[in-house]
């Protein structure tokens, strides 16, 4: 089983049990980034580490590796069906609850004025892009920085360190896509 498959299963099990990455990390006694790295396929946990994480759900190793998550056939989503996966002053509303087996993640993002993704740049496998619908979004990729407004877009390899920040007095709204799913 590949890192991506283990990560997708963990994300599925975590969301099925209504746990955020932070809540699962706290219950399992690991740092939040551990869960994020596993779910994004950037690391493959040892059997012992995975068992400790799964014990916090709770689900056994055998069940984790043997179950076959249901794949959704839903094609259309009402606004209220988008799943909130963000926190604090940044909202990420995801198209579809179950990303198991999907190669693409689509988000409707909302950044409150002054909010950002953090001082430490994000880095993960894949590609991502988005279009700004409202407000102004400062996007930093490597050492390039650009302020984007409504109608402007971005697209880059996600292995390049990147960061997002809402600038200006109004919230920023973006529709984005990422492959493979990284949240």
C-alpha cells in the first residue's frame, strides 16, 4: 500500500469519526503535523506509530487495512453540502466529504482580513491553482510575491514553498483545486 493510500484511509477514518487533524493528534499523543504529513502522503508511519494513532480513533490495524471505503457517486453539491475543513479565520469548504480514491480536491476558500496560512510556508506533493473571486490575496511562492485581485489566478507545483495572506479591509474568496488532495 502506498503512502497516498495510507494517507487517504487515515483521512477517511478520521473524518468518519468527526475528528479534526488537531483532535486526532492530541488524542494519539503526536504533533499535529504528523497527521497532516501522513494524510498528504508525505510520510509513511511505522506500524507502531500508526497503531497509536488508530487506537485514538479507535480502530484496529486489521480493520484499517481491510475495509473498503464507500466511493461517492454524487455529482452535484448544494452550497450547504460543502464540508468545512478549515479553522479560525480561514474557511476551506470542500466539495465532497469523502476524498478516498479521488485525485482532485476542490475548495471554496474564505480568508478574513489579515488572516494567513502561517509564517512557515506550505510544501507538499502535487499541483494547485485557484482564482480569486473577491478581495485581495497575497500569494508567495518561493521568493516570488504577488497580490491578486478578483479574476486573477495562480497555478504552481506544490513542492515549491508557498503561503497565502488576505490583504486589505475585506475578506478574500477563492475557488481552488489541488491534486492530489492535501488536507
